[in-house]
C-alpha cells in the first residue's frame, strides 16, 4: 500500500491542514480501529468522545462540528466525502480486466465497439450491439440484440442485458443483475392467463449503480427508466413502466410495482413494497418494510404497513404497545360497572 504525507492528502482532498504536513500516513481506518500511521475521520457528533481515544496519526473532521483534535487534523466541508477521497488514494479502483476481446467471447459481426473496450471470457454480444469507450464487460455477461451501452461502464460477471435496452455512461451493474426481463403482464380469459407481449425497453441513464441480482423489467410499451445518479442495492425488483427519479437510493429487497413513478432524491428502505400506478414525490423517505398503498407528496417521511406519515405511525404503535394494559383496565372497569348495576 502506498504512503502519503499528510500535507499531500490535505491538498488532494481540498482540506485545511492543522498540524505537521510531513507526517507519513500508510492506511485509512475506522476511528475505533485506527493505529499509528493511519488516518480516520469524524463526521457524526456522537463519536466525538473517540477523539480522545483513537490511536490514529491524523483525522479528517467535519467543519460543522467545531472540534479541534489534539492530533493533526484536516478540516473539510464534508468529512465523510473527504475520507472517501483519501480512501481512494490508498485503494484506487482495480482494473479487473485488460482491454481487448477474449478468444472465447461471441461477438456478432454487426457489433460496434469503442476505444479500449474490454470483453471478457464467454461474453455474448448480439446483433447491432454498441459498446462505448473504455467500457469493461467481465466474463459470462450476455448483451442481446440492439442494446446500446455508453462509455466507462462496468458490468460484473453474469450480468444480463436484454434486447434493445439503453445504458448510459459510467454505469455499474453487479453480478447477476437482469436488465430488460419481461414485465409481469397477463390477460385473464376463459380460465387462463395469456401472456401480454412486452415490447418496450429499459433505459438506464448516466452514473447509475445497480446491485447484485437486481431485476429491472422492460416496459409493456414505452420504457422503464432509471434516471441519472440512482443507486440500487442488491435484490431489488423494478417492474414494467416504472420511473425512478434522479439520485434516488433504494435499499435491498425493495419491490416497486408497475407504472409507479418515484421522484428525485428519495430514500427507500429495505423491503419496502409499493402498489402500482402511484406517484412518490421528490425527497421522500420511506422506512424499511413499509407498504406503500397510495401516492405520497414531496418531502414526506413515511413508515409502516400501510405506510403513513411517520409521526402518525409512531402514535399508532404507542397505542398498540399499550393494548394489553388497556385491555386489563377495560375489564376492571367492566367489573366495577357490573357491581354498580347490581346495586341498583
């Protein structure tokens, strides 16, 4: 691992140095696990007490916290992001695969490849596929006919992109993800379900990251669209004709039903489920395991099943938790009432 002087780290992350610029830093570390020679960070005020006990040689601190550690420190506007930049100095992204086409790859004659593209072993590229500059497709991926993938993308092994999908620039797709699988559409007739052809596509915009085993269904007609900057955790299901707005993040095992529209900068917790054909506004937070049955306005915090405004859910939970005691009191009052009636 490389070694950097503290002053060099401060310049690289654009922070304000307080202390000896010549201190050598050999690794990043968590504040509780740091050792001499490492650099850590403090972004959350609840960890302030750790300043006195950390063994780190230096620390990146958030300017909003108004702290002055006794050890050398770098003050930044956002210590978490500053630490990320420092972390990348010690752990730059791995190349994973060299440019070129592996001899076992199957590449149709009509495929268009950009400059410095890397195509791994057993990759299949169908007819009229277009791959942008510096994109890396690791072993055993399948890209079907007519799909377009932009520049600087990374597809991990076993990712599948179905026909006629469009993927923007700097998109990361993790192992086992399926982009463009058929939407769940069937017409009931005479006691049977008849498949509705799914002839739309999926559009993934720039700077999206898609976790392992995520499934994003193609539209019945039109498109399913994941807008720029969206981050999807593992094991998420996005149904047909869904739109996910810019820079929304979604945790594992969430399921979004068909034709739902999700706004910008939303935060959706793990195992959240939605019904179809609703709109979730911009900057909405939905707590884990919530069931969303109706549309939500902008800038709301919802939780529960069914999902309600979080303070209302908390009041309901408080009542539910007290039901055993309330039940005892009701029975006691009923007995007192029965005694009064018997006296009358």
